[in-house]
C-alpha cells in the first residue's frame, strides 16, 4: 500500500488545532480534522496585533494543543503565538526537504505529515 494516512489520522479527528499558514484545508477535509484557522493566508505578510490576539484567544478558548507551521517559513511568530498557552508549535516538512527523491517521495512526505499531526493531536 502506497499511503494509508486515514488510519494514522483516525484518532485525530475532532481534535482542534491551528496553523500558521493556510495550507492544510484539503488535508483537514479529507481526514475530518478540526482546523480552527490560520494566522495568515500569505506568509509574506505579518498579521496585525488584532489577528494575533484573536488567534491566541482561539487557542485558549478551544483548548487547542497544536499549532502547525512549515519549515520554509519563519517560526518566530509561531513561537510567540504559543508562548503562555498549552499549545505547542510543531513544524512539518511539507516540501520533503529531508526526503530522498524517488517514486515514494510524495507518499513519504504525506506519511510524515500524517504522523506529525497524529503525534501532536493524539498524544497526551
């Protein structure tokens, strides 16, 4: 079997999380994940204080334990966002920078993404 993230993510369904960049919409829908929002749609634009404050409030109100960021974007905002909350910042490799090229590369990237989501969302 090439890729079976459905089983990997089964227990993560319904557990709220946020992202730094709006990159996981299709992933959320496909695997019934509960993404509550993204800090920014465009990673080249720094969100304002109001957006930042609203996102921190969402973390606290929802009990979100995970904020997912991507390795190619600066992590300083994510670090500041989770500081003082029970959420942790998890950096995922959506580009496969550490994956050897080949016919299994894309599936390997998806498995890594699924495992990162599962590890943060399901583990206590």
